[in-house]
């Protein structure tokens, strides 16, 4: 061996041992230029190239190592390298070439005794079934075969990765609890530093993927941070780019959009020559961030780049079409993606947008079917985020069907669930639905609270378009509320049961309950007979409005006379005080507000049980009032000037 080449090679191997990948690649490449490296060293050169995002150099070194191993008739080593080359080509998006290399490994291992290489072949078959084909039963079968081989051959890395794949397959099959338990078990040796760097990276990466697939975003965020710290310790370039994709999505969910965009852009720069699939996902995440921010042109550009790299740009493009007012085009986009997608968790990401789009396009049947499937998926996988998405979608459909109460209930549940997973944008969107449901019920005050809270949340996030929509809705509610305000004159009557405690003690709780029910029914009948409008019923009292003073005063007399008759005939009846006052007030919706209402309540407070107190001005408004007895000028609490009041002689 050439002395210079030997020195470079020794230094390169030392750099590999300390995970100084950049130095290792440079030293081993120079050593190879001086004197062609043996296959073992070429594998290490390839590994250093992989960690530093030099995928072409990595593939070239591995292909040369493979050829040498074949010449040396070292079938198992050649098969292992063939599997590594296959994964490299899959990362490039060259799946046909990758599959050809898998076939090479299969031929090399055919008819040979069981070995670790055969276990790694089974492991790759599991990953291909899981990630490429969506055949989770096959993925589980291959993962379990790999685990069995690992146990028999003592391959620690294979045992951990295969167990991890088994857990991932179970998760995708809907056995989330058992699957995550296996993933946790498989991750333990990675945390302990017992696995090789490449397989540690695989475990970290796939753990995050599994958590994101079931929408367990809190867990995915925790593992993303752990993977980032590990990458930094390893001085890795390409792998952090893959981590950045996950970090961007978690940051976006949690509302840190500037930081999320920074991570996504870095991933877009690092990954195109290293892993096409992850690069496409990075561009899609960037498009989502720009879409939420209201920069629709930049969002469209990012979605187009994701599409060019092979990533379905839905539901992002469909939501853009909806914003543009092209609901039918949006329907076509999302429907095509759903036609091509069979994996339940991937379909769930499309179903919630489909509900919004279908309702905008006037196709309630499609929206209902999407909600039904989304509910089933949320029930099957059981995470808060899926449940939140299902409830929000259900709230949209309930509102479209005219069931505003159910819509309000589901929307508020969605708000709470999105808050639990720290997803402020989704929570604000659910608040919009809740606000619309309150509007439909005529609850303008509650509607304003929800809509203004949503607008404030969108403002904090920087969601310009959504904030404007929320403010516009709140403004329309305020305008409608103002238009509904009506200044009118009414005679307001207040009633209240007094000294109820001694009567309850005398007749008992059950009889008291019956008596109160009789009281309420009787008074309501008398209000109706005298054309009274029940405004409110709180506790033991009523608030009633009358267009004419005569009606109010004679209604008060009728109430006291009916109570007195019941007392004579049955021995007891509640003692009720009544007050009446005619005044101008503001009618708002079904209620009345203003100083006149307040004064009427204070007049009623002057009365004692069995009495009717009215303002003198109300007596003067009546054409044929009942007889009045004592008159006084009294201060009323909260009213500046004293009031002239009279007691009606109802007997």
C-alpha cells in the first residue's frame, strides 16, 4: 500500500470512529484517489458520503464495493451492500433501480444458509410494504421474520429496527397502543447509544413518522427535538434536513410560523440531492405555511415544487382553489387524491378539507360521507388531533343541515381538543364555526365573543386572510345587532315570590315544587290573557312587557286575586309582590334594556308580599286603571330622582 494512501486511510478511519463525517469523507476520498480502497473502506467512504449529503458519491462507492465483493464471492457482504444501494436509489426517487438492487440481493442470498443479511432483506421488504405499498399486513409479516432472524443470529441493530417496523405496522393497522409500545421498546437501545449511527437515525426518523401518522403531535414534537440534538452531536448534514421537515410541521402546528418557514427552507436547500421524498415534503410544508399566512402566490409556487418532486400537493392546492372561489375545481382536486389513496391515516388528512370544500360546492352528501369516515378513523386510532378534526368537520355539516345547537357543541369540543394539542390555528378555525353556529341560534353576543377571539388568534399567528374573514363576520354580527335595536315604550311588570322559606318548611320540598309549578303555569296564563310578553323568568320571578298600561295593571290585579282565591280554597299560596312602570327602553333581540327597565325593577322592590306598587305616571297613562290607594314619593336604589308611586287596591 502506498504510504500516503495508507496514512490518509488511517486518518479517515479514525475520523469515522469519532463520527467526524466531513473529515472522514475527505480523507477516504483522497486515499481512494491515491490507491483504490478495498471494499470495507469503500463502505465507510459511502457512509461518510451519506451523512454529508453526497448521495452520488455514496452510491458510487457502494457500487464499487458490491462489485468487489461479488468478485471475491463474498455473497452476504455483497447482498448487504446491494440493500444499501437499493435504499439510496429509493431516496433519489428511482424506485425501479432500487427494486432491481433488491432483486440482486435476493439472488445472492437464495439457497444460502440463514444470515444477518437475510434478516436485513426481510427488514427492507417490510419497509417497502409499509412505506411504498401501504400493505401493512405484509409489512408486519416481514418485520416479524426479520425479528426472528435477528434473535437467532444475534444482530442487535437488526433486532431493534425490525421490532420498530413491527410496531409501525401495528400502528397503521389500528392497534396503536401495542404498536407504540413496541416502538418505545425498540427506541430504548437507540437512546442508550447501543446502535450504529445509521440505524439510530432510522429509529429516530421512523418513530417521528409513526407519531405524525396517528396525529400524536406532542409525542412527534418530543422525538423531533431528541433527533435534532442527536444529529447535532453526530455533526450530520443530510439527516438534519430530514429532521427539519418534521420540525417545520410541528412548529407550524404550534403557531411558530416564522421559525417553521426557516426550517422548511433549510430542508428544501439540503435535501433535493439527498432524499427526494423528504425534499418534496419540505416544499409542501412550506406551501402550507405560506397558505396559512395568506401569501397565496408563494404557497402555489411551493405546492408546484412539491408536485414536481413527486408529492401529491393536496389538500393544499384544493384549499387554494377554494379561496379563489373555484369550489368545483377544489372538489375535483381533493376527490382525485382520495380516489388514489387507500391508507386510512393519509385519507384523514384529506377528509377534513373535503368537508369544507364539499359544503362550499353545495354537495352535502359528500360532506356527510367524509365526516362519517373521519369519525370512524378518529375512533379507530384515538388521538386528540384526529378527534378534533372529526368534531370540527361534523360541526360544519351540522350547521349546513340547520342543526346549530349540535354544530355549536361539536365546534366547542373541537376548540378544546385543538387547544390540548397546542394547535392555535386549528382552534381558531373551530371558533369560527362555533361563532357561525351562535349566529344561527340568534345568540349574537356569544357569536361576537367566538368570532372576535378567532380574529385575535389569527392576528397573533400572522394569518392575514383568516383574520380578515373573522373580523368581517364579527362586524356583520355587530351591524345586524345594531339594526335589531328598537327604541320603544312598554309597561314593564316584575313579579317575585317573597317569604318562601317558612312556606317551604310548612309544606315540604315536594309540595313546594308542585306549588311553584302551579304558580308559574297560572301566572303565564294570566300574562297571555292580558297580552303580556314574557321577557325573562329567573328564580321565583317574572319580567313581562305590555304594550298598554291598562293591560299591565289589570294583569297584576288578576294575579293577586287568583293567588288569594287559591289561598282561601287550599289554605296556602305563595305571597307575591308586583311592580309596574311604563317607560321607554331599547329592544334588542328578544329582550329590553335601558334605564326604564331598571326603574321598573326598583318599583317592584318597594312592594311587599301581596302588594302591587306602580309608578303614578303609569296610572296616568291607563285609560281605565284599577283603583289606587296610598301614594308616596320614595327614593329608588340606583335612581337619582325620587319616584311617585301608588299602591293598587286590588281587593
